[in-house]
C-alpha cells in the first residue's frame, strides 16, 4: 500500500469519525440513557456487516477494535494519570 493510499484511507476514516460523532451528538438529544445509545451503536455495527460476516465474527472484530482504542482512551479517563493505562 502506498503512502498516498494510506493518507487517503486516514482521511476517509477521519470523515467517517466526524460523521459518527455528529450522529452521537444527535443521539444524545434523543435520549439521556447511555445504554440505549451504546446498544444502538453496536446494532449499527452488526447491521453494517450482517450480509457478509457471521455475528460471532462481527463481535470479534469489535473486540479487536476495542483493544486498540482502550490504551488511547485510558489516559483520557477522568482521574487518569498521564501515561497510565487502565
């Protein structure tokens, strides 16, 4: 994969991330219940893949993504010390 392809993939990701955060803000106006929002977002992931991948595989992909994100967000958690994980 070329640097140009990687750069474009990153830009595409950032556009999708921006849209997802906009959708999250809209969802917060629909309900204050975080569990409702969490479940709805997870359903969206399953809906995205349901025609091509078994449910168990979708769950594994989500878990893999979470493992990548946890270190990034652990240091941003309330009360976290800089550089700490979990």
